[in-house]
């Protein structure tokens, strides 16, 4: 993960190649060990979201 303090980029090495996420502006480490990353535009709309966890995320119903 790299950035200038305002906008971040992250690269994840996977078995089949790389996954890159750019323009990340916000992050949160939850109490249950999940890392949530998001990128918002100037109006507050979400442009990109990425969630990392050792446990699977629950799907909404």
C-alpha cells in the first residue's frame, strides 16, 4: 500500500496475477479484523471499494 496521505493505491499479489486498486481515500480496520478500503469522489460518491478479511464476508439478504 502506498500513497501521499490523501489518496492511496494497493496491489495484491494473487495466484493468477495482480489486483490493483487506485484512488482509495478512506480506510477502516473493524473490531473483528476486517480492513475496509474505499474511494470517494468530491461529492462523496463511492468510486471503488475493497474489503480484506481472513474470514468470508457475509452476503446481504
